[in-house]
């Protein structure tokens, strides 16, 4: 995700410095914003893992936190640099246009991608809880069976 965002940023930076219009670089702009949103969502999901992820990936939390921190700092630097380039080339209205576009892309991703991920996480949690409850009930029934066989 960070690699994609960096490539898109470099393309945008080069395009703005050559005087290209922001609308001509829409694909790269969408890639940059999408990857930035994905990194933020990745961090958010890492802070609230599913039950299964908590059990099997407990050592991964530190790695995700460190990777997210590094990625966020690099993206902040790139965003500031992009802001300076766009404001220098197009003024405040160009930056406002970019922010409006970013808001729309984030909203769309939230509705379509992240909502599905959250739903899938809920299903995984419910399945894990159901499996745990069935295991506990089965164990209790097994113990009762053993007790009855003994008497």
C-alpha cells in the first residue's frame, strides 16, 4: 500500500511540477488517496482485531503498529509536500478541490470496501464464539457421560 502511494505521489509531484492539471492525473490521485485510506484502515483494524486474529496473531500487533507509524509519517510528509506544490501551482482553490475529491473517494471506500471488511470480521467473531460455545457444551456433555458411565 505504501509503495503504491509513494509511486502515485511521485507521479503527481512530477506532473504538478510540469504544469499538468490535477484532473489529468485523476487515476494517480485516486491511487494515492485510496492507498492512504487503506493504510489508515489497516491501522484501525489492527487496533481492533477479531477474536481469531487476537488468538493466532498476538505477536503481530507490534509489527503492525510500527509499520503503520512509519507509513503514516511518510504519508504526512508526502501530503505536506503535495500541498505545497498544489498551492504553489493552483492556489488555495486547487488544494480545496483536492480535499473535496479526497473526501468523496474516502466516503466511497468506506461504504463499499471497509463496510464489507467489518461485516466479514463480525462473521468471523460470531463463528469463533459459536465454535467455542459448542466445544464447551460438548466437553460438559462428555464429562457427564463419563460420570454416568462410572456410576
